[in-house]
């Protein structure tokens, strides 16, 4: 898995691996016959107008603008996960373009999928750094596009929390894939690297221990529940989509760490099958999603497989029947 790792130098460096210029130059060269993405990165130049000015297209060299180049590299890594591991060619499955806009707005403190493109703010510099710093955030936003192109989970209440969950799953998996990291060794953090050093926090969310990602004077405490007994009923946040996603997130991370090995190969495959297998509807809630994952796991790995046991165990641990 050396090539993929070399292509994400910031992560490789943060994992304590020396970054060698030679290895990187080598990794830039594509294998013959390799399907390449069609990335288009635009610059909103600090206003909230989309798409902004196109600044880097597929195959063009680094621009020297860190956000542009991080978005380009990050999209490449997410593309490779979906293509090499799950056989999906881009967001639409038909080799369509991967479009992103960086430098959106003035010190804008978020990243989002707008239905057509991924959009990244620079952060205010006090709480947030730029959102392209985190490969899990880039993966999260691209996965919103995949969900929209496949299961179309409606972005509110339980189906919305599942939409968020699916994005966190592929956000975490693309980091593990890029680093060649075993599930048991993974951080399961989403948005590591987006906070400045002023913030008392590790990341935006923790999949394995929801509710523990940060505890800060300004931001407050990470509000995510980790179990159905703490399910949040609210009209805010589209019905708590970024809150209640903690519950399925924990189920997934528990099942994956229980299994060990490369999570993108086993449970990632099952979740991809679930997302694309026609079992989900736009208004699917937690119970139906649990059932769909169990069907997908049994179908892929067999009814008595360790995978089937781990997935059922993960759901039960968060208070869902499996
Ligand atoms: N970062 C958030 C997300 O992608 C933005 C939002 O609330 N739509 O889920
Ligand atoms: Zn999201």
C-alpha cells in the first residue's frame, strides 16, 4: 500500500514517516491503464459566490495555493478509494467530474456539499484552520455526493443522521486507506487538523467515542450521543443530523475495531453495498438501516461470518436491535 501513502504526504508526515521527494515524484506517475479522476478546483476568492474561478484542472501542476493543492490531492485520494476498492468511477459512477471550491467566504468556518460541488472555507484562524487540511473532511463532503447519487437519504431526522454517518464512514476510511492503517490503530476522528492550537479539542467528531472530540471554553463540549438512550430530539441542525450520527458512527467503529484489519476492505465494502444496493429509501431510519447492513454483510461474507457477528454486535452496543 506504499503508493497511496506516498500520495498523502501530510498524513504520512503526521504518522511519523519521513517524506522523501523521490518517493513522491514516483507516486505522482500513474500506473499504465489507471483510471484517473477529473478534478476541477475553483477559488471563490473569499466571497460566497459559487463556483468561483477555475484554478486547477486534472493533470495541471501544483498551484502553490495550499488549499487548492490540498483539495486536489484529497479528492484524488477519495477517488482512488471509491474506484480501486469499490469499483465506483467518481461521484456519479460514470466518470463525472469532481468539483470543489476553496477559499469560500470570509474566514468561513465550515465545509459542505451543495448538491453539485464540495465547498471549503478557510476558517477564522482563531478556532478553525482551513477545512481542506483534513482528508476525512474532504472524504466526508465527497461522500455526500455519492449518497445523493445513490441512496438519496433525505437530509433530516434519522435519514439525515444516516446521511451524515455515511459521510463520516467514508471520511474515516479514506484516511485509513491513505495511511495503510489497521482499524484497531485508527483514530476514528473526523476533522483532525481543522482546529487551531487555541482549541481544546482533537477533531470535529469521534466515531469511536462520540461526545469526546472536544471540550472547549468557546466551542463548548462535543454534543454527540453514543447510544440510543441519549438520542437527541431537536428541530435544530435538520433534526440533529450531526448529533445523532454519533450513534451509528460508534456502531461502525466498534464493529470495525472488533474485526481488526483494513476497515475499508470489509465493513467499508458492506456499507458501500448497503448504500448502493437498492435497500435504502430516502426516508430510511435507523432500524431499517441496521437491517440493510445485516443483509449486506451476510450476502457479502456469509451468515456465520465474523463480519456478520461484529456488525450485529456493534448495533446492539449502541442500543439498536440486530
Ligand atoms: N460540514 C457540514 C457537513 O458537511 C456542513 C453542513 O452542515 N451541511 O455536514
Ligand atoms: Zn456532512
